[in-house]
C-alpha cells in the first residue's frame, strides 16, 4: 500500500483496553465513543464534561449558492448556525444563529455515518441531519432538514458512489484525544427556500464533518474544505495538527502532510494561499463573500470568520504523479478561535 493511501477504519475508536487507535483511516467507524477511555488519556468526570466538544457540520454547494449548517455541543452548553450565501449576488441571503439550553436543545449521537442523527430545536426552529436506513435504497443517503421560518432546507446527500470518508484519531495539545470523520463530496437532491425564492440542489455537491473529542479551553484553527464529486480536500492547521489533512481524487482518499495557510486575518476578502509540505497540493483561494461572528459570553468567547469562494491551483496523488489542475472549485476557508 503506498504510504499516502490509508488503511480501513476500525469499527471503534478505542481498543478493548481503552486506548485510542491513533491514525488516519479510510471509512467511518460505527461510533466515536469515549466512555471506555483509559489512562493516560482519561481525566476526571467534571474535566471531561467541560472539555468535551462534539459537532456536526454540513456543506451544500451549487453554482448558485453555498450553505453551511452546524450543530455544536460544547459540554456545558450548545449552539447552532445555518446560512445561505448567494454566489451571484456575493452576499448572505439567509442566516440563523442560536445558542441553546444545556442538555435540551442539541442532540448528537456517537454515530458519524450509519446511524447518524443530530438535531437542534428551539422556539419552533429546527435543524436535523440523519442517516436514512428505512430501506436498502436509502441506506447510502443522509437527509438534512431545516425549518427556520421562511428559511427552509430539504436535502438528500447520496453516498452510494462517494469515495471513502476520512477518519482521523489523534491527540490534542491542552486536551486529550479527538476524532473526526470528514466525508467526500456527494451528489445532492432537494431544494433550499429563502422567502419566496427557491434554489435547486440537483447539480450540487454535499459533504459533512462529524467531530468528537476533548479539546483545550482555548482552541484555534485555520481550515479549508472544498468538494466536487471527482476531487475534494480537507485541510487544517491548529489544534489537531495535520491529522485531518486529506485529498479525495478520482474516488481515492490520499493522506496529506502539514498545511501552510498564508492569509491576512484583518482582510476578510483578501486571497489565501494554501499548500502542503509534502508537495501534493498548492492552491489559491479567492473569496466571493464571507460569514463572520464574534461572541463574548463572559465565561466563553468565539471569533469566527468563514470566507466562501473558489479554489484554483493543483493537486496530485503522489510526488511522482502529474499535477491535476483545479479551477474555480467552490468551498470555504476558516479562521476560528474559541474559548470554551
């Protein structure tokens, strides 16, 4: 097996002895369940409750719009957001952001793929992401439903022909252990409604991120992600190192090295240059617009900037492979710091 191709994912993130199965894998585990975590990574119950962070993020991209949707449980509270970015107009046309009530408004289970079910509900607004398993035909589908007044999403993500997901399990500085599942790009069906406007998802691409672990009180990262059905990538620099860096190319999942992000944090609409130190990816990102949010809750705070735009440049499967040109691949970058 070439060094940058990945072994199959284990069913569980812990060994029978309670030790994390550190590494990068192709596929998703049955569950990300830390209840059996053993020393030296296990901490006291209160510490683990306060440091446990669990989220589900979904991206929907078409030629017309980009949607980002997230449900986040930070242990002592929870939150959710969703937005629609109109790519022709270069602006957000719908946005929902709501802090929840601890233990009540957000529900995320440990299953990142088969059996996945995440929900946020408050004041009549509802977001739900779930794996469909009612029939054989539906077993490779995920459903996203959102109802926030006149902002509505009803989407199906078809995983039947998608490349394998990435599973990454690793240590985090200031925390203990963390695991994430990043999906490949999947064909979409359904629609997004904003007021009296309707956007078809028929030719779009969807992806999701399911992350679960024990993070530091202060956590920061830079992130980039974009997907079509034949090519996609996930890149992160910060709290999780290079653990989740990967390239999807022609149905194959390829591990990537450390990512370097060159950007001006004070200029939301400035270009980014992102490359990996293994020589497999070199991309420029041009924002079309952005979503930003700053929160200060006294005991917690968050600074979040997510530009939406296009990536161009090149990728390749190995250092000896020819470069594959990337042109105007829609996706996002992110500069994020949380004190949680």
